C-alpha cells in the first residue's frame, strides 16, 4: 500500500499513543503483553490514528467550492 508522507507521519504519531500506554504499564516488550493489554495497546494506536485521520480529512475537504 502506498501511503503519503503525511499519512506516514500520522502513523508515527499514533504509535506514540501505544508507546505511552506501554510506558504507563511498565512493559516495553509486546510479547510480554497478555490479551487484554495487547487490546488496549491496539486501541491506543488505532484510536489515535482515527483522531488524526479525521483532522487530515477535514483539512483536505477545506478547499474553496469552485462554483
């Protein structure tokens, strides 16, 4: 899948949310997470990506109407 540079930046930013969760629980090895912890980690990353994507789409759609 070809992603734009801006989308790649959003993914990196979303990853920080997952990293913050791992820091909060004191585990940095994903293999050490149990199912519930892994689910929260994924929700942190995917949830943040969704937030960033909404902002990206809003900016993308903020063009002047041509008529």
